[in-house]
C-alpha cells in the first residue's frame, strides 16, 4: 500500500487483508487522480525565445503507461519532442521507454576575436531507447541506446550572412552525419525512486 501511495497516481488507497488457505488475501481499492497535465512554457533571454506547448500523462487511460508530446518554437523555428515510458515493460523490476526529438537551432561561428564568421542552422533528430532493470535490492542497471542525425545548413537569410557563409564555406565544406551511442549505467536506488549513480 505504501508503494502504491508513493506513485502519486491515486488520491485514495485503501486495503484490507484476511487469512486465506495457503497464505493471505489482500483487497485494495484505489481512486485515480486526474493524470493528464498541460505543458505551457515561455523562456526569453540572450536574444532568444522559446515557446513550448504540449500534454503529458503519467497514467495513460489508467494503464500506468506514461506518454507525452510537445511542440516547440525556438527563435521562429519549429521542433517537437515525444516520449513514452512503460514502468513494467518486462515485469515489476524492468522499465522501458523511448524518446524522439527534433530541433533546429542557430549556430553562429565566431572567429578568434569573437566576431561572426559564418552562420549555420543545426538540425538534430534523435531517437532514444531506454531500459532499466533492478538486479538486486537497490541495485539497478540502466541502458540508453540512441541514434542522432545531425544536419548542418547555411543560414543565408540576409545578404551579410550569405556573404560570410560563402567566404567561409569555400574552404570549409559542411558535413552532416549520423551517430549511434550506447550508455550503460550502474545505479543505486529502486526504479520508482531517484537513483544515485555509482561513479
């Protein structure tokens, strides 16, 4: 019952136990909280602005699945993020998840004196699979496997930027690429608690 209450998915958790042949029978009654949360954020500073709007549900349709999505507008450029978590993906000791994000950010290149030398757009699309398994009491093994697609383009939105880009790119061609990574971690803490990484 205590672990159910700690999930913060229910506003009332009641339970009773009774003796039964071969053990104990437990009866639990729980009432779900409203689990769909809106996401609305705005940040501005350093000449940049970021709008974010989306929805997040920590108990999708009462199934204990977590899912969310948001639209982002960064300096007039669109992006998005989608995520999914299954807290019991392979049993009570395993958690699975996936994220997909896409962003475009301005990437100015400065010379050694701090003056603008070229202007690029960095488009990144990332897909990540996440898995966590509790191998023993308080000991976890986590694995994040990701694929990144990075595309660099010239930002020729003004004549000055176009001229700088042409001069720079003549000797420095842009190269896009694909990166695959895997990050294993050993951590201390139960799956439903914040872990302290062992370094």
